[in-house]
């Protein structure tokens, strides 16, 4: 079971989350919503968490496949619904995988396995958002 405690910071619309693993994450709102713009918005963290989740999968799969990976970056862009609840309606993920003699079919398989089987975050968000994945290889 995962646990998290989120505590409001009374001087605005800032919140501090303490995770079950003992880590702390700050969140804040935009000034027009009463925030002070001191930290990421909660929805930005949701998107970042999705990027972390899928990147973890891709790197792990490539390492297990004995690919000589030296870097993996995923760029995410998302659109949200105009009306409340402003759920994500579209998310694009683009992976840039850097390594030596990486096999395109193995990189493609890693991204596909993450998208369809392993990444809990993107699979969950796929219930409301149209998600697309793309990738490219950069030779190190």
C-alpha cells in the first residue's frame, strides 16, 4: 500500500507532501489562484510522475536486454479539458534514448511494453487521455 500525507501551508496555496518512503515534495498554485508560484502545480507533478514511471520501465527493459544505454530523456506534453474536472485529454511522450549501437527494435519494444503493460501511471491516465508515444535514438 502507498501512503502520503499532504499538509497545507497557511500562507497561501502551498502544500507539502510527505510520502510513505519519507520524502518531501512541495506544491504551489499560480498567483491568480492564491499561490505564490514557489513550487510545481499538482498536475505538473502528476505528469512528471508519469514520465518517471515510464522512463524507469524503458531504462530497466533496455538494461535487461543488454543495450549499452547512457541516457534516456522523455519529453511530455499534455492538454487538459477546458471545464472542471480539467483532466488530461491528450498526452504525448517522446523518448530520446542515447547509447552505443542501440537496436531500434529493442528500443521500440521497451517503449511499447511500458505503454501497454508496465507503466501504471500512463495506463491509468489513458482512461481519460489519448496517449501517444514516439522515440528516437542518439548514438553516443
